[in-house]
């Protein structure tokens, strides 16, 4: 991946993480938001591509699934923290 791809990944991850944060009413900080957005986007899009639901050209669907993936990670983290605190 080139430098521009990394920059776009971080920017898009930050945006999707921020949207998911607002939907789930959480504040994770800048680093947490970017990591959450990137990981959520990668995981859910990989799962949906593996199932044949999302094609690489479907940028709008990938964007929505990135937000959903980040929101699912927040929900999973909440569940984990509630069980182990």
C-alpha cells in the first residue's frame, strides 16, 4: 500500500469511527476512534466480501458496513468490559 492509501485509510477510519462513536454515545479519543474505524471497516467488509455480498466497487455499501462494523466493535467492547470489570 502506498503512502496515499495509508493516509486515506486513516482518514476514512477516523470518519467511520467518529460516526460509530456518535451513534453509540461513546468517547474513545482520537487514536481509539481511528483504530476502531479501521478495524471495524476491515473486519466487516472482509466478512461481507467472503460471503459474496459486497463487491470492491460498491463504495457506498462498504462505507455503511464500515460504520456498522465499528459500532459492533463498540458494542462488543461494552459487553466485554461489563463482564470483566
